[in-house]
C-alpha cells in the first residue's frame, strides 16, 4: 500500500505532515461538533430553558467555522504540495536526461517519455497530495476515535476498532490485481500515444503510399485495446468500491447495534449512545476515503515506476579533470550492447590534429565508435584517452566545451538563426556569424530571407536539407571547438552542399582534430589517416593512396563506388542529350 521508492522520491515531506496534522485537527473539531449536537438534543430531551441552549449553540457555530477554515487550509496545503511535486519531478526528469549525455534518449520511447513526464507526473501529484496524507491519517484517526469512545463505552469502541482493519485487508487483496491491471493500462496508453505520434510524423509517407487506411486500422485497434483495459480498470474500481462500502457500513452498523444493545441491556446513557452512533461512521470514513484514493495511487504508482526507472538509469561515468591537448586515442576497445555479442573488437585508433576518417559498410561499427568518443557509451574493455587522460576522468562540461558534433540529423532549434548561433557561442559577434555563413555559402540566402531574425521552423522544415546541414556546420564553426566529429554530415544532400561542407571540413583540419565518418569514400581521399572497419574490427589503416595500393577491402569498395558514380554520370549525360 505504501511504495518506499515513490516515498523516497519526494525530497521534502513537510507538507504531507501538515496535511495530516490539519486532518487530525479537523477530526477533533468534528468530535466537538458531534458532542455539541448531542448536548443540544440532551437539553431538549430534558426540556431545559432556552438560555441553557446558548452555550452549546455558540460552541457549535464556532466549531463549524473552525472546521471550514481547516478544510480551506488543508486544500491550500494540498494544492501547494501538488504544484511543488510536479515541478520537482519534472525537474528531476529533465536533469536526468541532461546528465545521461549526448544520447540521453537513446533506447527510450519518446512518446512514452513525454506521456509519463506529463500525464504520469499529474497522477503522481494526486499520489503525493491525496493518497499519502490520507494513508497516514487513516491509520491515526481510528486510534484517536477509539481513545475518545473507550471512556464512554469500551465494548462499542472495541467492536468499531475491530471492524476497521477489514477495509485495509480488502484493499491489500485488491492491490495485487490492481498493480497488474494498471501496469497494462499504462503500457496500452503509451503504445497508443507512440502510434499516434508515429502516424503524425510519417503522415506524408502514409499518403504517398496510400497506407493511411492501414495505419488508421492499426490506431483503431490500439484505441480499442486501450478502451478494453480502461473498462477493466473501471470494473475493478467499481467492484472494490462496493466491497469497501459493504465493509464500512457493515462495521458501522455493528458498532451502532452494540451501542443500542448497551442502552437496552447495560444501562448506557442514551445521549452517550447517540454520540457513539453518530461517531461510528467516522471510524470508517478515513479508510473508505483511502480506498477511493487507492485507485489513483495505483495509477500514479505505475507511472512512478517508469519515472523511477528513468531516474535510476546508470549514468556515464565522468570525472573532474580538465582536458589538456587534443590527441584522442582508442586502445584495445571492445563494446557490446547486450553483453553477449561484441559490435567492436580490440579497436585501436589514434586521432591527431588534422583529418582522420572512419569508413566501412553499414553495421561495421562506425556509429558506435562515434558514440564512444562522444561519451554517450562506455567501452566494455579497453580505454579512450584525450591528451593522455582517460575520458572517464575528465569533466564532462570541459570535454563538451571542446567537442563539436555535426551529423546527418543535427537538430536545428525552433528559434531565430541568431539564437541558434548564440546557443553555440553566447559571445559570438555578428561579423563572426556572417563570416561563418559565407564559408558555407548561406550568407546571401539568409540576408534575402529575413536575415538573422529568420525563425527556423521545427526541425528546420522551412529550409532545405542541404541548407540545414550547412547551417549546422556554420553554427559549429562559431563554437570554435578543438575536436570535431562529422558523422555522415553529407548524407542525403545535394552535390553542391556536400562539396561546400567537405571544403570547410578540410579547412578545419588545419587547426583542429577532425574525425569524419562517411559511407562515401570520395569524401575522405584527402584524410591524413583512414581506418577501415569491418565486422567491428579495424581491418585496414593508412592514407587513401596506401590503402588503394594494398588492394584490400578499402580499395575494392572505393573502386566499386567510383564505377557506380561514373556509370550514373554517364547515364545522366545520355539522358540529357
């Protein structure tokens, strides 16, 4: 009923204690109001004069006002607690994704992460602001009531207290089934959200391939699955609520029966018995309210488990040392994603100032090497050093301040061009931006289309792929890094943009350590050193000329690509004629 991991997740628990304290005060005030009502009835039964009613009526009014004030105060504390919980949890999720490094969302379902961070946190808000205070209050309230009632009639008080545990027993019995069904509920919910996001992002392709009908059917199927699991949740909630109502009212009825029997057989004062009758329900209301909050708690707990899984994810190890030098070395590195099959085996590479290329066919391990260098992954065996210092001993912030990464999918933020540049270098001048734009042949385009204040739409949708790649390069140029990684930076762009980018890459290599990953070998012919990967191992290394003379795998792949490109050019020329 109480999840320790979720309880520890909340840093400050003072507001929970305040809600419990206010609830206890409210209970005591309710007992006072009930006592005043019995007092008035007792006076009426005896036929006392009107002036005798003044004192209990005044106390009754004061009690009612005090109870109202306590209700308002409790509501405000809960609202404050809820707002703080949402802010705190979302901040923790955000900080965790940042700490996880360049590939912070790799292996995560983006739609699921978004849903858990929004809807899941909302459910946890109710867990902390409603369920937890009610949980502790429901444990304390029956004991306080028992202490009050035992001095009036110990037999009635004992019967009422004995029936109270029946409600938590029924909750525990339901909880095992509830946990499973709520876990399925969240799984279906995330699956539906992911499917919807997938359809929206690929809407153009769905229309082109006339597959929107198929995916519509898939979404309908997922929606139907979610409807079914939602109905199961509702049925479970209704059944458990009914059971708890039967237990609560049955227990109250048993206590009332003992009190009436006490008047008839044991000489119990009727007014005292009336007090016990009115109080009997109060024994069960806190636990009954807990039962209602329990369903919300289970939903919140399921979302909380996913958030805890993210927050407890292992972080890449970093140190505090500063980076000295820009010579980067990979020595004897093995790496496996699943701990069974190595995707890299005994890899040795050295990256000096200048241009070094990593090439190989798809699946050879190029991207894995990039992620290792970027610090997103850690080798299972071997070491990665910069300036003779292990990557794990370096300060992440200091290392990233020297590292620039340009890939085929480098993200351009939905901000102005100027803001994108300032994100890379907050002190960049307008002249430096213009110079960078001229280098990548974007200056004229920018000036003719809104200047530096031009807003780039989400993911650069209002500029071409080539322009997006060149803009990403320009942004990295003003960042003035000492180590650059170009991971398929010229993929899927026009020949003109490719030539511009490679020209600037070669220019950067005169001042910095430049690492180029490319499937097109024509882009790396001028590299100072080329590493050929195959099956996760370095099978060849050297300059372009040396590797071609060796007549190995690199030479055969280069000649194959060259023949294909020449054949394409010939076909294109003939078609134009």
